């Protein structure tokens, strides 16, 4: 079924055609009619199958149809990360290029003044992260009394225990009469029960097996000792087929350490994590998209906000602890029917998480060995030093000036004179005057 059979507006259809899309994906084909009919929707589909367009296209059509009768902000899209907000903004602007609709993005890490100005101008559509949005709501800078559509993108994260209180606070400020849409690549049965708190008789649309990684992604596991992971990564990057590589780590410090190691080896590398400023994160993502950097090292904060065409490989440098995070990580490659590879480094400590993942996705993952790599290389020797000696490269410990370690005397001989002590090894040293208040 082509797009023009989905009752989308002519302006939206024109933008779709200019973007090069000819046929809707299965999630779009199933979800767009339900949204157009006014139903609440829970949409579950594999990463990279066009879920964003599945809710943006019908919302833009319905906003345009009632543009003359209604004013103020009418659609609110909430996403868990700044990167995902920027990605949604790019999609909305592409699909709404022929519409007279205004939009604004609300997220942290940048000045809130332009965001406040946009909200006061009563833009038609707002894309926001929960934290900054609640900050502005508490400042009474928002007016959501006219909201017709609420979208929770990556709903499993939005309804996670960490986000649930924030989402409840946002939903409480919205009109009860609204259309609520939730989309995600994975949605546990437990969290699915919570969606009924925010929706009314939602239509569940599930494309493919729940939380199954995209079929276009080839998955491999490299079993390796922890101290060999960085060496194995550099060994794999020597292959020219690893041309656009996204590396995921568990910690921010680990991401910086890997990036420094790769840069020292002559591999152009960028980093994205929560300690980076918004401008730094956007610059790193822009360089990755343009090819200025070959490798982008990120924490899970970026797993759901990176939409870059042509990522050849996703590398799980640190194996994810939760299967849902694995699904979203590897979904950055093999998008829109393209092919890609997902490589995971698994240490002996990760074997339990690997077995849990294989049960979750319902199949085993191929184990692989890197040709020419020495898996038996010993761990670098730990620096041996005597107890109390400073480590190499560190300054010696500065001792406090206590009795016995002063350069003016060794403290071997002291003479008591009333309540005062005097070091007799320096006889000409003047006595220190006491400024203590006497009672």
C-alpha cells in the first residue's frame, strides 16, 4: 500500500516523496491509520523500522487540518535524551517543510532563554526531554491547556522507574481529553501494564517478535579477557570494512579512556556521554555523520539518539547488563533495511548476561575468533613498589608538620617549661607567641 492510501495531507505526501520514501514500513502501515482514527496507540517494532514517521506523519496531517480553528501548543513529544530530541526535530522539519507549523525543542545543556521565548510564542509542536521540560513547567513558562497529542518515544525508558515520576508530573498538567501514543523497540509486559495509566483503550501494534533485533544486523561475540579488549578493538579496526564504527562503553571514564587510546593509534575518534556539553556532543555527532571521525565512542545515553546512515559496525566494548539495552545499541546499524554488523566483547564475568540475552532474543549468537590476534597475551604487570613509596609519576606524599619531622629540628630533645614545649636543638629560635584567649 503506498503512502497516498493512508489519508495523509498533500503537503506531507510531497515532503515524503522529496525525502525519497516510496512505500511505508510495516509499523507505519499499521500505526498511521489508527492514529488518524483518533485511537491511543502502543507501537512496538524493531529499531530502524521508521517508528518516528509512524507518529509524526499523522500528527502533522491532523494538526494542519485544525490549524485554522486552534491556537497554542497542540502536540508534545517527550523523549529520554537530548540526541533523540534533535533527531526527532530533524524528522519533523523534513516532513513539515511545506506546512505552516511552528515547533520548538526543549532540552538541557543549553540556554533556556530561547526555549522560553518559543513557548511564549505558543508554537504548534514541542519536542522535549523530561528534565528541562519540568524545570520550565515549575517556572510557569508553559501552557499545555490545548494539547491534543502526547507522544512518549522510547516508552520503555520513559516509563522506567527513573522516569515514571517525571512522566506522571508532565501528564498531570495535560488535558484529560487527548490522544496518547507510545512507541518503542521493546516494551516489557510489566511496563506495558503502566501504559494504561496514561492511555485509554490503546491499540497494541506489534511488528515482528517483541524486542527482536533487526534481521539485517549480523551479530558476533568475541570472548576475550578484560585486559585484551582495547587491543582487540584496535586489531579489528585495522580491517578496512570497519569504516564507520560506533563503540559502546558502560562508563563515561571508560569512553574517554578508549577514545584516547584510539587517538594515540592514529584513529580519528569522537566521544558522546553526559559529561560532554551539548555543543561538544552535537559536534562529535556531526563529525561522525560527515566522516571526519571514523569511530564514535558513546555510553548508553546515546544508544537511542544516534540516527546515522551507513554505520558499518556497532561494537559493544562493555557488554550491556540488560537485554533491552543490547537491542537498542545494535539497532544503530542495519537501519531501514540496510545491513550491518554487531560485535560484542564478552569477558568471563559477562557470560551470565550473554545467556540472559540469548534467552531474551530466542536464539544463540555466533562466537568468533579474530585471525592473527594473540588471545594468550599476558596482562601488563602491576607496578611493584614498597609499602609507603610513592607511585611512579606521582609526587611524594606531603607530610604534615608534626613534632619530629620539621626541618628545623629532629624533635629528639624537648624541654617542658610550664605549659610550653621548646625544641632545644635550635636554641636561638624565638618562642611562638600564643594568641589563645585565656579565661
